[in-house]
C-alpha cells in the first residue's frame, strides 16, 4: 500500500501532464468559456439544492434514515430504483408492503 505522500505526488504529476495535454489541444478561450458555463451552473444549482434540502422538496438531499409511511419498515440506504422517478428524484418502494414514497418518506399517490 502506497503512502499518502507518494499518492499525492503521483496525482499532482498526472494532473500537470493532463493540463499540458489539454492545453495543447484546447485553446484558452474555449477553456474560459467552459469554465464560465460550469461556474454559472454551479451558482444556479447550489442554491436550488440548499433550498430543496431546507424545504424538503425534490431538489434537496436527505441525510436521514427513512421508514415506510405505511408499515414503518426501515428503508435501506443503498436502494435500487424501480421507476424513472425514483432514479431521478430519489425515494423508493417498500419491499414489504409496496408503498411508494419520496426521498423524505412521504407517501406518493399515483
């Protein structure tokens, strides 16, 4: 097992090589526009995630364990989405009773 300092030095060398390689293929103007676009997305997305976490909507991140609203069985942390909605926005389906819920543990009506 490598020491942390060796891993750090190797990663810095790899990043420097990658920077040189990308710098030779992509102009600075393109990289600046790309950086500005990514920064704009982050400036828009981060407040949405923070607001969604505070108000408990679909944009938020749930850090708590969720129980089924119908049978109160604990939902597993590692989940396998059963629908597109679960894949995009979180939530799950209870294995015991089949209740669908959002990521906050609220039952969903179909």
